[in-house]
């Protein structure tokens, strides 16, 4: 599943999310920093954590959508 950071959030937020996933989830994720900050998770447990703990910071997107047009 792919999630995009809301606009205006940056590197420290990416680190916070990554650290939390490594500590509390399966840790099977990666973060890309091109065309916006994109968090990919490979495990259902990590996806549930992102939806529950970081829903105010992230927006779930279609796997083919990578730009920020039309976003909040």
C-alpha cells in the first residue's frame, strides 16, 4: 500500500513514521523522496498502523498515483 505525506510535512515526519514502524510493526516498508514523500508498506500490520496512528499525516493513494495534484 502507498501513502503520501500531507503537504508541508518533511524529513522529521518521515523519520518518526519509519522509527515507529520499526519499533511496533513488521518493519517491512520503504520511503521514497522523489515526487513527494511516499511511504510504501508491504505488510498488513504496517498498513493498519499507518491508518490508525498516522492518518492525520498521511493519505492513502492508488499505487499508480504519485504526484500531489489535487491534494489538500
